[in-house]
C-alpha cells in the first residue's frame, strides 16, 4: 500500500487557495451559541428539579451554598440566552469564556452534591456536546480531558483526603469509563462533521472562472477532484465532437502533469461492458478477479471481472481506482481517482458530484474555444464585407474615372487633370478609411472608437458617393441626437451598399435616401431610377431568403444587425426598405 503523506500535504496548494476564498472550518457560530444558551436554561431548570425531587443529593453542610449557586447559575443562563439571541455576531471569546465557566460550575456542583455519585455528573456531557458543536473534535477532546481530570480529582479527594466511608469505588470507575466512552463518540462525531464541512467547502470553492489555457484548465480540474476525494493521482479520459482524438490527462501529488491525445479507439472499450454506464470503484483493479462495486439501476452491485481496458490499466499502473462517468454537453469520458485504498460506497456519491463539476468545467473550456473560433470567423466575414463595401467599391469607381480621364486626355486635357485630382483625393480618402479599419479591428469594441454621430457620417457618405459614382443622391435624414451612435459604422455600410448597387448594377442616375427613426426602429429607404433587379414585384425579407434573391452582401449586413429587408423592383427602378431594431441602432 502506498504511503500517504501526513496532514495531506499533497493538497496544500488547493487548501491554501480554498482558505483564501473562505474558511473550510466554517461553523454556524451564531446558531450554535443560541442553541447552547437555550439548552443551558433548560439545564438550569433541571438542576433545580434534581435538588427538589431528591433532597438527599444536597449535603447538609453545603446546602446554603448549593442553593445560592443554583440560583446564580439560573440567572447567568437567562442573561447569556438574552445576549446570544440579541447580539447578531457573538465573538469567539464569548464561547470560550462561557464554556470555561460551565466546566468550573459543573465541577463545583459535583463536589457539593454527592461527589462521584452526584446526579450532576451527567452535565459534563452537556459541556462536551457544546464543545463539539463549537470546535468539532478538538473541542470534544479537550473538554473531555478537563471533565475527566475534574471528575477524578473530586473522586480522589473523596477517597484519599476525606476518606468518606460511603465512597463507592466501582461506581466511580464506571462513571469515569462512561465519560471516556461518550467523549470518544463525540470526538469521532466532531471529526466526521469537520470532514463533511471540508468536503462541502471544497465543492463550493470549485472555481467559477477557470484559466484560459486548456492545459491549465484540465490540471485545475484534476487537482480539485483529487483534493476533494483525497486521491494521490488523477486521470481524465474524454472525447469531444470538435476533434477526432481521445484526450488523456494525468496528474499526481508529486507535481507531474501530462496532457496527451491518442487516436480514437486506442482504449476501446474504456471500461467493461456491464460498467459502461456506471460509476464504480475497486481496491485492486489489476487483480485476476477484482471486486468491483458500482452503481446500477438496481442500486449498488458487485462485479467480479476486470473493470478497465487492460492497455489503460497497464499504462497508468491502475490498482485502487474510483472511476466516475463524465457526461457533459460537449464531453463524454471518465474521471479516475487513483491509489486511494480506503474507498467506500460514500465516495461514489461524492465522486459523482465532483464528476459533474469536472464535466461542467471541461464543457466551459470547449464552449469557450468554440465561441472564440466563431468570433474569429465572424470577424473575418465582417472584414471581407468592409473591404468589399469600402476599398473594393472605391477602387472600382476609381478605375471607371481613370478610363474616362484616359479618353479625355487628348481632347479635354484640363477636364482630364481634374478627374485625376478627384481620383487622387479618392485614393487618399480610402487610404485613411483603410487605416481606420485596421485600427478598429485591433480594438475590443467598435463603439469605443466612434467619434461622429450617425447624422454626420451619413452626410459625409452622401458626398463621397456622389463624387465617386457620378450619381445624384437626394438625402432626407430625420434623426434625433445620438441616434444609432454605437453602430453608425455598420449602418453607413448598409446604405453605401444599397446606393452603390443602384449606380453600378442598375445604371441609376438619381437615388433618393430617407433615414428616420420611428417607433423604436431605424427605417432606411433607398429608391432609384435605374433598371431594377432581374426580378419584379414586392418581396419581403422571408421571401428574399427563401428564394435566394436580392443583393447577398446587403442581406448579410442586415441579418447581422437583426433587421429586415424588403424590395420593390420594376423596370423603371427599385425601392429598398430596411428596418433595424432599436437594440441594434442603439436607441
């Protein structure tokens, strides 16, 4: 059997992290103090009843002192009860002081009333129970030692000093043994309670925010699982739909960590067929006919066969193992806690809770990776749209102007030079816009770099479109201050794509543009005098998507903003109506 380190030193790193997040020895101190204070009042009443029902327990020479002490103890108990119920957070010293006073008074009552045969002997048990509630097994142990010392001191005083002929040695020994037995039970109860609280604390301390690096996430999962279940080694084997590989990660208390992958089917089947859907444990999985205890639909069942794939068992030297099903939204596999020999059925229950936490962490890792990949793809698509709607369209316009300037160069040299100057300004503007595009792509949020309002951007866009495409644009903007500020960049590209399509593909010479905000929506209407689309009639957004009609880039932009596009097309022109929701427009 491998040696386990004293004090569970291998898990010190996890324990230190847990202590920084909260105390693992947490006890509900306020509730405990209120419970003990209430029981103390009941105890005081019982003390009075004991004296009243059996006057023989009151010694003739100390009866006055006994009555005074009983009355004082009753008042003391009532005052402490009021303090415990009125004060929201009693201090730690409050419990220590009252506990010491209780022990002293109980010892005094035993001395004053029949000594070792006193009925108040049983109230040492109250003190030990109170100490167990306050400080778990350590409190029970130290209180038991003090109670035994006090009780035996009274007995020895009776036997050796006063030499009372009524002293009963057998009764004295039996009562001392009773105290020792009860103390032992309370010590074990306190230790059990402390361990249960530690497990609950470590489960509650499972990190909500995991590291970003995949290897760090898997290592954290294995360390946490091993710390909660007190296993010297841990192994996780899983598959995910994104990658056709079998992932393996192992961790040990010596600080070793390995993350590797194998081709699918390397350890197929991972566990024996009867255990395919069960969590189980075995104290020697490498034996010829090992005993395996697992959870089935009928409860706990025992199997007598090798539980794990022989290649996996040999590669990782698996003997004592707690094997847990790992089921998540993205992952499926097994979590194995190794080399813990004192496994019980209770560990299966705790282990399944740990396995659910581990599956959730791995799911979070894989979903975060998918989200990052989706964000990167979306950014590439956005950049391609921006280049198409910006630089490429401007270069197309510049090419047309160059062609016109070339024809005019011999017959109208002055006009040709004017055209060349316009092309030069166009290229300078697009160079500036390209710099802005590169800068914006490096920032986490486009809204952080929007300097101009939508109204200003739209007027600038109209001037640029008229200069590049030799088209007359009739704008009419009815926008409140600050409308659509955060997404002005995208909305301008929507409008630019619509106008450029009219000029380039429909041969329009005049375009009317209306942009207004109505009922929490941004309405954009673009009407031209061109030749329209190849299709004629009215088509709403659903019909355009179902029939795959209309300008593709424009529809993609509208969809990305959560809006709708409707088209009315005829041989004498087209009318596009775009509606964007208030959430997209920043209203």
